[in-house]
């Protein structure tokens, strides 16, 4: 995959002021990475889809008391809509125009004028770093419009959108976990799930997330681990990405791969081939320990 989505769930929450942010951190909810040096497609692609793809997917729903997130698809597009009632909303539509590149048109809506002004400034500053002009930001009224050209199939974007929704709802509405008594508290969750040949731990705390899945080969001869960590600090994510890529470069493990976005690092590699019961016991003990730390106030991060 050779793209990064323009927004993430945790950044949307942060930009609306629902979680604590470090004001010195220059990262914003705009995190596009694309490889199109041509500005010629920008005007044509974005102009064709601005009205049709986003006109019905904007705004705050005043009748709803809880945050919502939905993903919808058409034959040539996929759209995510996130709403925090009384605070703001975010929609993004990725459209396949039949070329190598996809157009991504995003709209942020804010009820707080100061928050909008600050986010608009950050968006424009980051967009200016793309010297080819393929990222455009317009601020008007209570909305910020962001147009991007990027790569990736619609199915890849859809999968990321659905993952964003899952995380967004955890961070805004809370989550019920069988492995923690902290039911309904959006600040923390830790849960373990198991299938016939795989075990997963998923932990979220204060906008950061850690997810690791270990899957065994059919004959049980080896196991592959996939670990994804989501950071609120883009600089920290960049450093971790660099470290992991260095490790992968000098590893003799052919499965060792590293995928990074502005705020996340995903690592795939072979792991110690303990049996699945041992992994399950370890992960559950980890969640129990983390829950105890959270309950006692002795937790500052997801680790």
C-alpha cells in the first residue's frame, strides 16, 4: 500500500479538543502521503466530485447524543462520515476516476470558531509542504475542505475507513471488554480474542492503540505476528518506523515487513513459536495487569 489517509479517528477527536493534546506537536489531522507529481489531474478530478460525493455527508447531527461513524460505498467511491454531536464532523470520499490515482475529498465541520481557525492554519501549513500543488485546503464558514490526490485501491481505503470507525467509536463512546472491569470508559480498554489458529490482543488508552495478532501455520511449524501501534505523536511514530525498518533491513526473516503512516507503525514478522494457549495466557495476564494499573492510576501510556 502506498498511501496514507488524510485523517485518522484519534486525530479527529484530538482536533475537536476531546482528548489532551501537546500544543507543541505540529501534527494535525491532515496526513496525506501521495506520489503524484502532476498538478494537471488535480483540477479535473476534484472538480468533478466535490458536489456529488460530499454534499449529503456533512454536518453535525443534533438529534444524536453519541458520536457516530459510518462507511458507505458506491461502484467507484467509498465514504467515511464521523460525527461528534455539538462539536463537529468529518467526511472523506475516495473516488476512482479510472486512472492510477484516487481523489480524496475531505470536509471538517467545527462548531467552535477558534478551533476551526487553528486547524485551518495547520492544514494550510502542511499542504504547502507539497510543492506539486496536489494538496489543496480551503476554509470557509464552519468548514475546512481538503482535496488530495493519492494511490491505493478503493478496497484498501475502505478497509482503513472501517478500522478508523472502530477506533473512533472506542475513543469517543467507550468500549465494553470482557477482560477489564472498566466497562464503558473510553480512556482504556484491553481485550483478547482467539480463533482456531490465531490470538489477538487489542489495547487502547488515551488515543493510542496497540494491537497484535499471532497466527500459526496450518502445520504449526511457525507463527507470524502482526503488530500495529497507533501514536498521537507523529514524530514518535516516525522514529519508531525508522527503527523498525532498520531492524527489518538487516533481518534474515523474509516475512519481516514494516508499513508506516503518519501516526502508526505496522510490523509483520515471524515470532517465537509458543503454542496458542501460552500466548492466550500471556495476553490475558497482560490485560489484567494493565487494568490494575489503570484502576490504581498508575498508567500513563498504553504500555
